[in-house]
């Protein structure tokens, strides 16, 4: 008689640490690339390297700059690279989620019309940071709850 892993249903649905980190990494890479495509990014000619003056808007909604797009590309590359092991994929989800929650808090407390808004972000970015942060931390905790035990060999 074989006992199924308590997390077999995650894998059957494609929800594994590896797949989740890989998928999010790919989405971040895509968003970084799309931020450099005129039309998909409106007011493309008004894009600055950084700063709140950047007038470029990804999908006409999210304020972006060259720096903002580069951060998405680097974050995506990190997600794909860290998807190689469960432990690293979990670190990407938890650490990346924590970064997004810090960015959300930062976006709440700064004056968006000053140099403090160097990335830059607007209200849509800020809400997205909250949702991403909660989702990434939640997925890291939920999908990675047995990573420590598995590495010790106590969970099949």
C-alpha cells in the first residue's frame, strides 16, 4: 500500500514551489519587456530613467520608468534562477513577497510628487504591490510548509 504525499494534490494542480517561482519569474520578465514596448506602454516618449516625473504607463495604468522595468527584469531572472530548488523557490516567494509588502508600505508613506518616488509608483502600482506581496508570502508559506521537514527526511 502506498501513501500519497500530503502535497500530491499541489503537484497535480501544477502548484509546486518550482512551478510557482518559475511562473512568477516569467511573468516579471514579461512585464519588464512589455514596459519597453511603445503602445503597450502609453506615453512611451515621456519615460524617464527614474523618478516621479516619468509619464510612461504600462497598459495605460501602471507608472513605469527604465529603472522600474529593469527591476522587473531582474526580479524575473531571480525567480527563474531560484526556481531550481524548493528551498530557493520558497525563499524567492517569501523574500520577494516581503519586498513587495515593504514597497507597498513605502508607497503609502512617501509623497509621490517628490524625489522619494524614485522608482516610480502610482496608486495602481501600490495596490498591485500589496496584492503581490500577500500572494507571494501566502504561496511561499502554503506550498513550502513541508520544505524543512522534507530536507530532514521526515516527510516522504
